[in-house]
C-alpha cells in the first residue's frame, strides 16, 4: 500500500475515534448532576465560533457562563477551578496545559478540553478530565481540525438541531491553510446539506449564510477576531459570541468599525517604525517589540500583526519571526495576574517551515514553550505558529534562548538550571526586571 493511502487510512481512523469520543464525552457531561456549565474559549474567530456552538447546544439543559481567555494562564486556571463544582469546558485552548489543568482540579469537577493545538500530557491526567483532540490519535490538529469543527461535532452530540449552525465551524476553520480536510471538511459538508453554506470544489472556496446572504468566511473570521481581540477589554468577546449566535452584525456595526480603524492605525504606526529601524536579528530568529503601542488591546493582536508582517519585504524568509508586546495584567471577569508580563508570538516563514517539517528545526510550539517555561512563563501553539507569556524584563533572554532551542542538535546540551517550581509558575512573588 502506498504511503499516501496508509496516511489517509490513519486520518480516517483517527477522525472516527474523535467522533466516537465526542459522543462519549457528551453523554458523560449530560450525566453530571449540575445546573450550570462554564465555557472557557479563546479570543480569535475560531474560539468565539466554538464557544457559540457550545452555548447553543448546552442551553436548555444547562445554564451557561462564558469566559474568554487570551491564553491558558496557570494563575487564572487555578483561581477558576477553585470556585464552584460545575463542569468546565475549555475550547480552542487548554491541550498544551492539560496535565496542569488536571493537577489543579482539586475539586474533582468534570472538565472537558476541546482543542486542536499541540498536546502535552507529560504528567498524565485524572479521570475527571477528558481531552477531545485529534492529536491524541496521531492526527495533526493544525491540518485536519479547528476548535470550532471539534466543538461542532461535540455540540451535535448534545443537540442534533445544532446542524443549522454548522457554518460557524466553517468560519472557524478559515485559520487552517489550504482546502478543508478531515473534521473541517465534514463540518463543511454538513453546513452545505443544511443549506447554510455553499462550496465550489473547483476553486476550493466556501461561503456561509450571514445577515441573510452568502458571505466569504474569511471576511467574517477577520471581523470576529478583531471584535474579540482588539475589543477584548470593551466586552468584544461577548459581542462577537452574540454575533455568531445571531449570524449577524446587527447592533455592532459601529463598534466593529471603530475597532477596525483603531487596529489599522496601530498596525500602520508600528509597521512604519519597523521599516525605518529594521528587525533585530539572531541566527535563526528575527524579532521586534512594540512595547505599549498596542495598549488596551488584547494580546492576540501581536500574533495577527506578525501574520501581517510575514507578507512584508522587511521579513527574511529563512528566520523565525517573533513579535512582543507589553500586556495588561487584568483578565476581564477573573481579576489580575500577579507580576508583569509580555506576550510573545512566533511565525515560521516558508523556508523555516520546510526545515521544521524535515525535522531539522524544532516546531515553534516546542521551542517557544520551552524557552518561556525556563524563564518562568509558558507557551503553546502549532509547529508553524506559536505564542506564550514571559516575565517582563526577560525578553532578550527569551529570544536568545529560543534561538538556541530551535536547533535540535543544541537542545540536549542546554542547561536546565533554575527549574521553575509549580508554585513559582503559578504565583511569582518577584518578577525580574
């Protein structure tokens, strides 16, 4: 049998297992004696669409409370899981921190992690924590799934008529490059059958029903991400989630226009500065720091700005691009983080991605996460795009360490002095300046 056929069979079997687990985990959730479920979702279009799908499927059986997190902050997870006993669903985030979530689950509450990011289960998980992720079965979550498509099939296991919202999974899958495959394709097929999407196989383009007309999901994805991330501190995530439930921009047009203009001005200002100063360059990394120029915006904006820069001539195609921004330490609805932090985002240009796929360089999700962890932070993501949090004042240490860790030959020789204890990781008493 050809290697391609073997791979196709592996993907098919993996998807079948994910769908079976969706049914199993949905059944276990329905058996929990609880009146309310907490939904914790990411702040991009995929996470917002996923959160909306879960809310639609759960309401009627449970009351729901939604929380939007930019990252799975250990401090916030500890605080969240110490309050109440109702089930918690983490969607489009959580997999890289599943072991930590399990360790912090002292109340033994039911926890479901629905995610497609790279998985880390170094310390195992308790029986109350369920992980729905194709990576569990050797399937690339950055190719064959997204948070919203996984949430869709889980939601469908709870309530069949959620099929009329399958278009939300199509919007969420926009972040996955190339034509839809795996779970994303299955969700698209169901959206087409439900009459709320069309798909042109020749062009590989889809459209979904929004505001009563067929619309490009790429445009909807961009606007939802802007609303939830740029407007993170102005109730943007809730407005974006409500827009998904209505499949309409009604009532938020002016708010969205203001956010789009605000982001445009900020991006233009930083891009102009970088064209003048250039990027800082190491052996395998090119990097920049916007300091406070994205102040009062959610930290997702540094990632989308890095994605924008990838198409600019100033970026070398043979070095990883790393961007940083100072972040606010308050999390809407959940309080403040102890310490001062910086958000870091990384993107792999095509030449770098080729080296990663060939096994010559470490995936960004591993190199970035390891560098951040050694400095008292954390990180996660995919092979070609990752992000994390590091203590403010240690940015240069971080990029220099990540630059070395990208090489597989040098990872083993790196000293691991000064390991970060769980207590320090969760509640740093002093942030080095």
